[in-house]
C-alpha cells in the first residue's frame, strides 16, 4: 500500500475515532465554531465514502479472521510505539512525572511485554497518557482556530493540523527504511485501529457530520485542558 493510500486510510480511522470518544449525543455548538462548514461538509462526505467503501470492509474482514488475543496484541504493540510521542510531548509541556511514567511503560512493555504485545505496565498500575503536539501547542497558549475537516486526515483545526507533522516524525513507522515493511506496518496499524472502532459507530446520533464535529471539539478541549473544562450544565 503506497503512502497516499495509507494517509487517507489513517484519516478515515481518525474521523471515526472521535465519534467513539463521545458517549452521548453531542450538544450543538455555536455556529462560530464552524465558519468553514461550506468547505468542511463536502470534505466530510468524501472521507466518509472512502471509509464506507474501503476501510470499513477491510476492518470487518480483519476482525473476522483475527483472534481477539492477536488483535489485542497488535493494538498493544502500536500503543507501545506511541509512548515515544507521548514522552516527547510530556517533556515539552513540563509534565515530567507523566514523562517518567511513559518511559517506564515503554521499558516494561518492550522487555517484559514481548516488544509491547502485552500491556504489563497497565497491570502494574502505570496508566498510559495520551499526548500529541496539538495538545502541546495548546498548552503553550496557541489557539485552535476554526474547526477544519482535512481531506484524508479527518477532523482537525489549524493548530492540530500543524501538530501532525512533528507527531509523524516521532513515530517509528516513518523511519523504517525497507519500503514494503514500512507499508505493511502502516496498513496493519490503520486497519487494526479501524477495527477497534466498529462497535463505537453505534453511538452516532442525528446528523453524522455535526455529531463528529462536536465530539471532536469537546474531546480536544478536554485533552488540551487535561480534563479541567467548565461544566455547561
């Protein structure tokens, strides 16, 4: 699978990932949150069709033939690789305790967890953090800007779109020199991530575009502020 294909598959997975983060129908955001809706909606339709006709069938087939323990192991492996990104962004945000936890998680899971296929660190009480460069920019005071639906990459905003670049450089997959191996690893990661989200689609209610937009906005605010958000109710 070539690099272009990998990008749109990853974007489709991210697009549906934000829906899985919402546990109830989202409350409508004010229109100022989405001033670029006339651009975003057509892009959303494009991404959604790519997911419907390509990624989702692949994910269903993968889930049907892959034993659960193997699927869990693959998910754990890629989560372990993601600890490198988490560590870097922890340090940039001054979260040195979290950086220590993520370092310990990586060492524990890489050694005792058979290269990360078994998440022994969580069983030891070391809970995983989830940090990216978009959150780092937010912690530095950079505003998110308007909601933006990126072709292939899915829900975003100008700040988070910029953050995709250093995050991708921190990942393992881009540094694999053997092209067939790199493409295989990319494809497995994307399809495995999409398979994990199949059941999450059931929570989507009403206008799918609005639901995913609001889920994304609320989730990003929650992450950037480390859960310290105001209750509107």
